[in-house]
């Protein structure tokens, strides 16, 4: 359709009798129509019409996000930064992936200048801790734990406040770019990282980014799990995939919206989660794959 035809189509939304057919046609045209809908919103003086246009814009953006998430899933879900950016774009469709990339790259460079070839794995982790938690002062958002902003990577990079998962994701992205063998670990109520040294004489250890990079041993993790009265499970000690991390991030976001009394948004986030789980009615188990205030240390 030409620009003139699209504008004419949008103008027909004023007609209540044919509005459903017009909206259906607009949905068929997809996200390319959004700039025209935004222009119509700016020109309209009718608040009800503006509301309808806002709903149409959101529906088109949400449909586009669902499709991009399917593409990311089908590609193997290996690009963690892209997966977290897709979550950002639910609330912030204009979130800039390249801006996220530049922010992570700056943290990587600052850490790289501190690393030395003779460093042990724990010394490398402490260098990362220094940059993230001392220089840049990333920290737990204990004052507003369930705020949806804690799941928005670009906001966490700006505010330096986040939940266990987003703080770990920033640490993990920087570590990976430095070639360090760091991976995510799906603990109940608390997301952490594990450092798996390649040198045989060094033992794997764990990192709690929600507690400023606190170094933990396997025994510490065993005690934590025992305190939750859960049976031992090797999944609590082993690395998880990037797909697992993005699924957990979506669960966190859904819980946030539920806590904020926004069930419609929670439902939409669960639809996104369903794309990554293959389940049309995904449910979050706080004891398995969502961060919770009880996981703080």
C-alpha cells in the first residue's frame, strides 16, 4: 500500500461499523504501519481515538516482539545480550541494542586493563568485582526489589541497581568478552554465577552478584539449598544455558507486574515466556526459576 492509502485506511477507524475490519487489515500490514498510527495520534483531538491508536500500536509492537523472540529461540538463543534486549523492548520498544553493546564493551575494556596473565581465577573475579561493584557501584535494588525496571538491562546499566539476575547478566557478558569461563547457575530464589577455571589445580567457585560479587564454595551452595529444605539437585551447581537465563528473566518480569497489580502486562509477559518454554500456559515456580527477596544474603 502507498503512504496515502495507509493514511486513508487509518482514517476509517473513526467509523464504528467497519472499525473491526479496518483494525484487522492494519494488523495484517504489521509494524510498518506504526509511524502512520503515531502521526494519526498526534493529529487527533479525540481521547478515545487516541486510546484506540495506542492499543493498536502496542498490539503491533507486541506481535513483532513475539516474532523476534521466536527467531532468537530458533537460532539457538546463544546471544544473551540480544535476548535481554528483547525483554527490554517489551516496555521500551525504542531500546537500542547497540547502546547496550557499547555499555558492556566499556566495562570489558576497564576490566581488561586490570587483568594480568599470571592471575588466578579468583584474582580475575576480584578484578571484575572491583570494576563493577567498586568503580561503577552496581548494587542490589533492595528498596524496590520487585520493580519491573530491575529486569530491564538498559535501566540497570543506567541506574546501577538491579535484581540478582540482571546484575549477574552484566557480570557474565563482561566475563565472556574477556574469555573467562563464567556461567549462570539457576539456584532457587537466587541467580548466581560459577567460575570454572581451566587450570586443573584451581577449583570451581561461585559468585553472588547480588552481594557485590561475594565468592562462594560448593559447600556454601549446599548449605543454602539445605536452608530451603530442598533435596540436593545437581542443577543447583551446574551451568545453565542462555535460553534458561532469558526464561528466568521473563519469569521475574511477570512476577514484578503481578506484584505491581498489572495482570494484563503479566499475562503478556507469560505469552512471551510460552514462546521459550513451548507451553501455552507457563507458570513460574518461585522456588525454582524466579528471583525472590528470600534469596538475598
